């Protein structure tokens, strides 16, 4: 755990990756088609039309490619348009989605490029 994470609630850096997914209650029900707002190796923030309760189990299913992930709701924040941002934590499982790896690769490439121009 990061020393200052108790102040922010964040243990990992989240990347601003928008990706189309389906969000569903883990115990079944009709999935909601939505988008991610950001992704980290162990969690995701998604938009939802429904209010979720802390501790509820949810499943995120990528619509294009990727393995479905099951996570725990760690927050549900109401937004002005009447929707919600829902934070899910995947526990010990790492997000295996290739989009996260591609995004991380782009960040590293930008960093190395910037370092090369400064020398």
C-alpha cells in the first residue's frame, strides 16, 4: 500500500482509457452497455445509469476483446446528468485487457522520446 493512499483512496495510478463494456450484476440480470472512464491494473471506473451499493459484485465484459472481469463496488458517485460513476476493484486479479498494455506501452514510448530530446 502506498504511504499516502489512505488520503486519496487510490493505491494505483489510473489511466484515462475509454473502452466500451457491458456492466452487469454478478448474480445475473440484463447487462448495461457503457464505457470505462479510466482503468488501472486492478480496477476500473465506469459510467452507469443505475446506482450501485458498496460491496456489490459486478462483472465487466469488454465488447470488442478481452476477458470478462468480476469486481467489487468500492464507490458509486452520482453525476449531474443523473447517471453514476462506479468504481470497481478486482482484488488480486490483474486486468488482462490488451488495451491497458498498449496504453502503458505508449506512455513509456513518450517518456523515452522526451528523455532522448533533452540530451
